[in-house]
């Protein structure tokens, strides 16, 4: 087995980037978008958005479905983080936070039948902040909120504006420091991938091999995985089956998608397909692999600043017809602290569900390919993470993309 050099895992102490500069850049990007959208401030509940704006964390996955922690960011004014009184000590040392306050939780889990009462109290607190720092502007962006919160704010005279688009557009251009953090996450993922390949032996279950990536991510300072897209043999066709107890056989295709939230909260979204054991690829496996690589390479080669999403969508529809029914859900998507704006669909879906825009230098995207014929035994999944540049792209994911054997 050819070993992949994992010595590229970047030390948090490396001298050529700064967490402070990263935080300042992200907050400035957010406020730039807030000004463009003429809002007095933004309230953030989403765990990833809170991380982007304040670089703070607290039970990130739990917070996705229990949004009791939130922040108010004034366009011209303070950054205020709200959390449980027993947790405010977690925010010591975060230099961009101006104030900490106890939260007013109003999810049904936390407030039960008093949730509407608590929503009114929460809205009163937020409305006071808008009036204090908005300079007469009553427009407030919110990223995630249920109707009772909207109605309570409106009764306070606040105009609620959709906020997810504001922060998605802020997140789309990465700074030098963000790219350094992302490279740390990718190095962690690729170290874990190599250890998965070392652990991929005939007779191992899909879950046993997949768990190796989780373990290594935690050991190296990562955070969580967004899914469990790891499958083998006939479970690779069609795509999107998650890891199971199936025992992997010698000669099986094994395909996976890391979807890994790693160091500093950045995502490494990389797909590879391997052959388990020492078997040579069959003619069918080799054909599927070469078709997937050709599709991926053609689509990556057209990437450069100035390319429109519509142009990408139209030109990316280049798989042989027999594979198009099961091709991946999108040709490419943005990547940062998770999958993010934009999602660029294939041309077949673009006219009904797509939207236009332009690739810009400094955007990071993932280009995808899945090849598997309807009724076929196996499929191949490959994906590369890249940085858009003026003249093309820089490859960020370094792990070999060849159809490698596990031994």
C-alpha cells in the first residue's frame, strides 16, 4: 500500500496566521453585508453562524436543535452574546465580544407552555437593543426563528428581515487566515482518511472503518461529522447510503464523503473511492472510476473567477447519458464552516431550482462527481475541495484520488 504523508497537519502555533485577525475579518465581512442590506443589527441562533461572527462554541450539535444560545451584533455598536448564566464563563478571552448576558430561552423544550410568554420577553430585550443602537433603523435580520418570535418582534415595532442570506454572503470570500484554518481541518481529515485505509480490511464492517475517521478528528482537535456517508460493494449504488454493519469483502468498492467539521470549526468535504483488499479492479470498476475522474477534471478545469453559476451548470452536464439519472445532486457547492452558498446545480435542475451568480477569487468550493448506472452493482464517488483564483483554482484537498487498494 502506498502511504500518504500526513506530516502536513498544521500546528495551531504556526506563525503565519492569526486567530485574532481571522475573527476581525469575519466580523467585518458580516457588518459589510449588514450595511448593504440596511439593517440595524442581526440576531444569530445558528451554531455555525455564531461561530463565524464571534468564534465562540458551546455544545455545537446540541445547539442546532436547541437554539437557546444567541448573539446580537449591531451594525454600528456592540456584539452581545446570550447564554445560560452557568455557561457565561466559556466566553472569557474572546476579544470581539463586548458584553455577556443571560439568555431568555423560549424553545418548547426549555419553556414548555410558557414559550410564548418567554418569546415576548426575549423580543422586548432585542427590541431595546435595536432602538439603542439602530439610529432609528428598525430593520433587524435574524437567521433562524419560529413564527412566535417574529410576531413578538413585530409587536415591538421591529421589522424582521431574513438574515441567513446576509451571513452566507459574508462567509463566501475567505481570508488568508481562514484558508490556514481550513488547511488545518483538511490535514486532519486526510490523516484520518489514511488511517481508515489502513484499517480497511476484508471482514471489517462499514461502521468499524468509518469510526476511525471520527476518532482521528477528535484526537487532532476537530469537532464533528455532518453525516455517515460510507458504504461498500452493492451499497455504493445508488449513492447516499450511510455506514452499516455490512462486512466489506475483498474486491469491493468502498466510497465515502468526509463531511468533517475539523479544526477551528472549518469543514473538510472530500470524497474518495477505494478497493478493499488486494484485488485488481474489474473492467467495470475501472470504467466507472475513469468516467468519474474525467467528469470531475472537466468540471474543475473550467473553474475560475468570473465564471457564472449558469455557465458552470450548463457545461457540467457532461456525463454519459446512462449515468445522468443518478448523478450527484449538484455539480459544486461552497464550503467554509460547513456546506454553504452557493449550490450550483446541474443544468437539468438549474432552470427549475437554480440561481445565478459569479465565482469570485477567494471563494472555496467543492466539485462533485458520482458515477453509477441504474441497476448497476457499484458506483464511484469523488470530490475535491478547491480555492477559486483569478486564473483558475488551487487544489486544497491533497489526498490521492486514484482507485487505491487498501493493501
